C-alpha cells in the first residue's frame, strides 16, 4: 500500500516534469520558427532608415550610415581610408584627379594639402552609424497620408458591415436549407470565384461609367458590390456553418424559433472565430486593394486610398528605401487591427442555449 | 374592376397553404437573395460581355473596327505555345507552393491550439504580418536580405553564396501563409471541446486526437483553402491582394492574360485566354469537389445536397 502511494507520487512528478519539458519545447520551437521566419524583416527596417545613396556604394556598411565629412575652407570634403607608408589614414579628399590626388588630414588641417599617388576611386569612404528619418519625411511630404488613412478606414468599415451581413445570410442560406437545384446555384458561386477578375474589368468599368451607373470618381464601385456578399467569403462561411452539427438548431426549431433567430442565437455564437477571420480578411483585402481604386478613383485625388497612393509613390522613387518606407506605412494599421482582434480568437467556444 | 380582377388572380395563383418543404425553399431563397440579386445586376452582364468579347477581335485601341470572328481566338489558343507554357507554369506554381504553404499552416495552427503556448497574440500577429507586405516591396526584401546573408554569413565563412532563383517561390509561399493559417486555426477553434475530452477519456494521445478528430473536423476548411489557392495560382480570386506592378503577377497565366490585355490591348484574345483558363480551373475544381465526397466531413448530410 505504502509502495503504491510512493509510486503514485513518483509518476505525478514525472508527469509534471514531462509537462514542463513539453511546454518548454513547444515555446522554444515557436520562438526559433519565428526568428527564422522573420529573419528578412530587419532588412526592411534597416533599409527604411538608410540615407539615400548608401545602397549605391557597394562598400558601404550594412547598418544605416552616413559618409564622414570634414569641413575645410567652407567646403564639405568626403573622408576616405587612404593607405600610406604609415598605415591607413582617414583623410579628406581635397582635389581629386585620376593618377594622384590632394588630401587634407582632418587632425592637422593647417599642414595643408598632402599629395597622394594612386587612383582615389579605388578608395573606401569612411562611414559612421547614423540612422535617418528623411525617407519617411520625404514620403509624407509627397503623399497626404492622413487623408488616405481616413478614406481607407471609412471605405473599409462601410463595406465591412455590408459584406458581413450579406455573406453570413447567404452562407446560412447555402448551408441549412433544402432548395431544389441549390447545388447548381452553389457551383455558379464557385464559378464567379474562378473567372479571372481582369477579364471583366472592361465591361464592369462600362457598367459603372457614365453610360450606365455613373459611379466613376466615387467610392460606390468599391463599396456597393460588397453589400451583395463576397463569393469567396460566402464559400468560407458556408464550409464552417455546414460543419456545425444540426442538433441544436433542430431543437430550437421545435421550440418555434424562426430561421433568423436560429442564425443569430445558435449558428453565430458557434462561429465567432470564422466570422472574425472573415472580417479580418475583408479588411485586409480592402486595405491592400490597388486595382479597383486606381481604376475608379484616379480622377478623384481627394478620395484615394492608402495602398494605391503608396504604390504610386513607390513607383515615383523606385529605390529600396522608398519601397520599404511605403511597405511599413501600409502595414501599420493592419498590424494594429490584427493584434487587437486576437481577443476573439482567444475565447473558447460558447455554446448558448436558446431562450424560450 | 381591374383591381378586383388582379387581386382575384393573385388569390388564385397563391397556393392555399405552402408545404413545409416549399416554405423552407422560400426562406432559403430569401437568405440567398443578396448574392443572387448582386449576381444578376452587377456580375452577370460583365461576364456575358467577356464571353462575347472572346468571339470578336476586340482591340482596345481601335474598338470601332471590332468584328465577330467566331471561335478563331480559341483556335489561336491551341497553337499558342506561350499560353500552354503559362498554363503549365501555373500548375507548377500551384504544386510547388500550395503543399508547403498548407502543411506549415496546418502545423502552426495545431501548435496554436495548445494551451501551453505563450504569447499567442504576438506570435499570431507576427506570422500574419508578412502576408500584407505589398508585392513591390517583397522582392526587395527577399533580394536585400539574401545579399545581407551572403555578406555577413556565407562570404566570411568561405561558403558559396546563395542564389535567389530557386528560393523565391518557397519564400513567397511561406510569407503568404497568413490567410490559410487564420482559416485553419479558426476552424480548429470551432471544434467542440467535448469531442477532445471524450477521446482523451478513451485514451487517445495528442497525435491520435489530431488525426482522428481535428483533421476530419476541419476538412471543410482545408478543402476551402485548396480551392482558393488553386484559383489564385491561375489568376482567379485571391484572399489577399498584395497589389502588383504593371502586368506582373506571381501566377504565370495571370501575367500572360494581363500582358495580352494591357500591353497588346488585345481584349478579344485575352478574353478567350481567360475562358480557357476558367475551363481548366473549373475542371480541376470539379475534380476536387468529386474527391471531397471521400475526405471532407460534414455532420448529418441530406442525401440530396452533398459536398
């Protein structure tokens, strides 16, 4: 008896030890994965803080740095690493010439120019670590970012409301009702996903243009279609609704609940994670969308949206720094939204009883 | 008189009492109506127009000289080597990226459902974050960080430096994992806890629980992710739009269609190309739906509406 008790304690201890090792391993694995997965990201941050032209010099250091300069007689001279018989000296280039150049020693400028034999172009410039915010400033001076942020948030919120209401309703219709031929309606929905979107661009533009609806130069082409549901999101929601067992809604139906009531009180509480996913995906879709906003808002600069404005700017200054700055600008708000939305994923499933 | 007649007519045509089944059909159609109305008024017309364009020699720069040429564009497709190569390229792109993307997303989502994992909010944000980087920037990030890796690690160690060509597709696939991960994770979160508890009581370990409970329960979401990735590879709908420069897209077929359409301004042939792509995609999708009967699990199906 005594023995078995001790054995129990022993196994409880090993169990706890096992538990601890498992937790540690899992977290270590996730940490290492994230480090490897995000390893290209530092380039993004470093590049966005790098002064212009640093990328043009192959010998420049990796971290954002600026060339060291020396002010001599009112002129900024660039300092180079110059090999001399006394070792490598940091001298400022005074009068460059192909075969031999004149340098100034910054430690002893009174001595005047020193003649050095050799091609100055082979010399390496001296850099000092100096991150800069100039790229961000340049970007903001051209793009009216606060206006674009406001526009995108308005468009995203309005279309989000529309897409959620209609897609949830349609997905419910596809998953819970016996309608003759519903299989074919569903395949029609799938078919609209498959049609390459660019091919309907010209006729759709015609439909929205002054010939028919006159929506060009407004947000309507970006908002109204979403009020009729998004085929992709309907498909996703329908897959989830169909995998919810019917016991609860059949019980509710016997209690006399209407289909709408069943949707709100039985189906949706069991689908919080997927509805959150759908809401997030739509938000990011609107946030990143460039094709339609360039097409329909090109003539209305005050209505433009973030990602198109950023992309246009990126093509203006097509340099690594500008591209990274633009990418960081586009990403700020989605990342905040994503972080805040996690609350909905962390909840465990609540299966509510329907009130009678 | 007229009004009375009409109301009489109305009364006559209206069934005395709807059967339960008919009632269900009408309510169902009411729920479907937003999409049906949107399809008829906003989608159907452009789709029909694209179908008609594919039978003409519509040049966007000279629309007035357009004439009906029948199936000539489709005949041209079959002798167009570049179109065939683009289709094969899209298929290759799908086969190279999607399995990697889905397996990693599945493993990550499974790890995330564990209560032992700490800092889930931060990790999930970090994993998704890479999927919203605009495509203009992503190539520079890839090339730039490769150059850094070569300069800091490979050259000092006298190792051969890495070339980017073969790594670009896997890199793009991994950095586009966000939507798939989110979908699979949310599907896993929807699996009722009681099922796991019942399995645990029966003595099933974590691995067995994953294979026999999680995978069947989330198979609808896996199916969805497969279909959407397929359409993405051929230039159909995508979950997240990264935005793209000029006619360049990661999908070879989409690039080719855009090239024909925007640079050559040959809308007629571009439409025909799109419809042929659509045909290939639809065939593959119907095959997927057919196979779904064997591996996608839905509780209590009605016999007349499978899949």
